[in-house]
């Protein structure tokens, strides 16, 4: 049953990745470029400065073509499939286990603990792909280096060691945990509110509304972690020694607003992608019969 849950979650996440990648690359480049007062620019071609999400997507498409908008798509797909395969795949099994204990009368607490714990595990599973994805997406346009997943991963191991696949994990784990809690607790709460507690396994309208609202909430919650994680994964060029060092320097140089940099691109990606992922996930669970052990108030 757990294998079926993980398979349905992975399949839904993989399909949604195709829509998400252009917004993901725009968000990533916005987040890793330094403050306007800095002479160092880390995104795109030398001297590139993106002023916003739409500007980033437009300029990437113009200077790099369609291929530029799908840089790192392999790493992004690997990240989402591995991360959500664990996070969403284990969510219902953990939820059922928690309901068998003292929390059977506390659905919100069950959702919160299940979402947070599986989110942390998913972050660990997906981090290596996330690092490779980020390096592919932020590679300079005029660089002769290959941006294929294999070439980037091989170069990372040769120059930085296997430990480089763990870059950004100090921010990635709380990022995914925070986003998972915000997304899934809001999603489940909105479904219960709109359905009056009735089963929503095949009610795609309720699932869609709940997905969009939960995406906005989760984007706001995990965007600061996403900014810091992206900068840490950029490597030594950022000059950061860890999560708190990056947080302090970012706020000091660029202000608190910098922690929400790329929010629009992030929401433009997470909104449609999360909606597609969650609705497809629910449909695949029904088709595979994975929902048969869910409680009626699911």
C-alpha cells in the first residue's frame, strides 16, 4: 500500500513539472542574484539583471530561447518526483497511523504532524536533485560548460565532493517542512469546510479550490527558506557559511523584503503545479484503490 501511495504521488508530480519549469527557472534566477548595490550578479549571462518574474521569463526566452526556459528540467523533475514521492506518498499512511493513537479526535494536529514529518523526509530525498537543478538553471548563458544533469553532477563531485549534494539542506528541510505544513493543513481544512466533512476523493472542484488557496498560503510561508536555500546551493560564489549567515547578510544588505524575492514566480509555479499535483494525486489514488483505507472525514 505504501508503494502504491508513493507511486501515485510521484506520477502526479512528474506530470506537473512540465508546466512548472519556466516559472521555476525565473524564480531561481531572481533569488540568487545579489542586491542592487552589489557588483556581483550570479544569474544568467554576465551583467544580467532581472527586475521581476515576467521580466525574467521574457528575457530568458529572448536570449536563450525555449531551451533556456527548460534548463534543469531533468533535475527539477527528479527533485519533485523524489521529494513528493516521499512527502505525499507517506502522508496518508502517517496520517492513518496517527489517527489510531491519541490524536484521533484532533484532525488538524494529525494533518500538521503528518505534513511536517513527511515534508522533512521528502526534503532529504530530493535535495541532491535540487542542487543539480539549481546549478543547471543558473549557469551563465555564454559558458562553454555543459548544463546536462550528468555533466553538472559529475563536475560537482570532482570539484566539491559528494557532500556538495547536501548544499542548502539546512534551509531546504525547514523550507519543505514549513511549506508542507502550510499546504496540506490548509488543503485538508478547506476541503472539510467546503464539503461539510463529507468525502471529497472524487470531488475535483473542491480539490481545485482548496489547492489554489493552500498554494498561496504555503508560498508565503516557505519563500524566505526558498531564497536562502537557492543562495546556499549556488556554492562558494555567494560567500555564505550557512543558513543563519545567509539569512543575516541577506536581510542586512537587501532588507526583509528580499526574503520574499521571486514570490510571484514562485506562486505562478506553485499555484498551477500544486493544483495539478494534488488533483491528479487524488485521482490516481482513487484509480489505484489507495484511498480505500482513508477515514470518511478525509
